[in-house]
């Protein structure tokens, strides 16, 4: 009969090795996202099909880094972007105007590209 406690201990050691390697890979990938991103943080992001500006990039991320770490194997960088709108539907990518109408409320919204086909977004065409 096999000693399950010894096997469990061996499996625990193997799982720890995997966790260490995955953490190293994640750290490396996190440190190189800006190198792989087509649009840097702070730049405008465009829908490449319509050529419309969708907002200003505020953060890079990789969807699989948190959702499925075992599948986080490629440098597909997604974008979180912000856009400001007023009650009339006018949008501003740099925040509200410098001298906004004091009666208007501006709304900051965050969008992200992982819920859409990420290759449709990039720098100004």
C-alpha cells in the first residue's frame, strides 16, 4: 500500500515549485507590459475600425493575469481607459473643460478593452 501522506508531501512540494515559477513569470510580464503595449499610458486610444477616439489610457493589464494565471502565457496587453461626459453627451478625454459650466456635472467612466476584441484598439490610425 502506498503512503499517501508521503505522496501528499511530494505533491505539495511540486505545487510550490509551480507557484514560484508562475509568480516569476507574472512579475516579468508585468514589468514588460509597457514594452509590448501599442498605446502608452496617458495616450489616446482609438477604435481602429471607426477611427473614433474611445478615451485616454490610464492603465495596462493582461486579462488572464488574474482570471486564468495558467493561461497567462502571451503578452496581449489590454487597456483601461477613461472618458468624461457631460449631461448633454459631450465627451472629453482630458477631463472636464478648464472652465466648466458650474451647473453641469461631469461623469468619469472607465472602459476596458478585454470585453471587446482587443486588436480593434490602438494608436491613432
